[in-house]
C-alpha cells in the first residue's frame, strides 16, 4: 500500500534552476570578482552534476582553474545566501498542482518528505511563503544536501530518508523531474516513480518511470501524459498516485 510520497525539490516543486540557482551562482561569481557567467544553455549541461559545490568543482576542472575546498565552500555559501533571498522574495513559485497535491495527500493521510540534493535552508526559504511558514505540518522530513556523501544519481539520500522514516521502498512513491533523480530513486529500490519534467529535463530518458507528465496540472490547467499506463487524466491526483503505485509494486 502507498504510504509515503518523497518529493524532489529543484525542478519538481518549483522551476528553481534557470531563474533561481543559476542566477544566484552568477551573482555570487560577480560578488567574488570572478569573470564567470553561466548562461541558460551552459547551465543545462552543468546540471548533469548535482550539488552546487560539486558543480563549481566540475566547472573548475572544465576551465582548468583551481580553488581550495574552503574557497569553494565560501563561494557556495554566498550563492546559497543569494538563493535564499530570491526564494524568500516569493519570486520562485511552486509548479502548477504541487500545492494542491500536497494538501490532498496530507488530508488522505499520506506521509511526505523532501528528498533533495540542494542545501536544506534553500528548501525552507522556498516553502515558507506557499505554506505560510508551516511546511513542517506537511513534510515530516527534509532530507537534503550534505547529509550523505554521494548525491543523486546515487541512491544515498533516498536510503537515508527511508531509514529515518522507518519505511521500505515498496511503501514509497518518488516524484522527480530528472534522470539523475529517477536513477537515485530506482537504485534505492523505489519502483513507483512519477516524473514531472521541465524545459531542462524534457529530453532525458525516463523509460523506467511509472508515469511521465509535463506537470502535475490542475482542473483549469491540464497536464499532458507522455508515458505510462494511465492516460485519461486531467491532472495528477492522490488516486492517480495510488493507481501507479499499485501497478508498479504488485
Ligand atoms: C538539484 C541540484 C542542486 C541545485 C543547487 O537537485 O542539483 O545542486 O542545483 O543546489 P534536486 P545547491 O533536483 O535533487 O533538488 O547549490 O544548494 O547544492
Ligand atoms: Mg530535481
């Protein structure tokens, strides 16, 4: 039986990458007097590496630069501060249907957690306005960032979250937007997976996902089903999730 929903953050709850993280990285580079600028297309390629510090390191390798670990940490800390103020300003809104689904899932007694690569404070900044400072009422766990050594596509953050919730993979459904996230969930043994892709991830390989949609959707803003056995839906509801879970697990 479906017991818990494990939500990815970036790209899934909100389109944070293009207008949030990317902008914050660039402002942090400027503040550090670095002549780096990550354009939208280049950032799309850099997203192959999850984790901000890891992404900076990857970029340094690419351009043949070098920085100490402390310098990378400081640059990333400055980027996180900028991201938090962008998120708190309410400029990065949740994707269509996200709040509706979370409210419905709570009403129906499903347990929920966030399972993400990003820094935990970013999550709280992003969720503060939409959940009026009460995100803790909906999510019992925020599994984030550096609590595990290896980030997605490694399964570690999902395994960490399930261990802390006392759940097995057959009781969970993962909601993700990227192939890295899908692989992390699958390698953690989670069979039922929903992909809500976005402009950065729409061409990625989601063959192993249970259901792939362009967004969760709402009654007045329908979703488009790209892959899966359920096609006649206007929007993703709790009953859609229960159905794909039953099909995937049994
Ligand atoms: C998204 C990421 C993160 C963000 C940046 O992961 O890869 O690295 O781009 O966040 P997910 P930080 O979709 O799993 O949330 O700079 O805080 O690492
Ligand atoms: Mg994501």
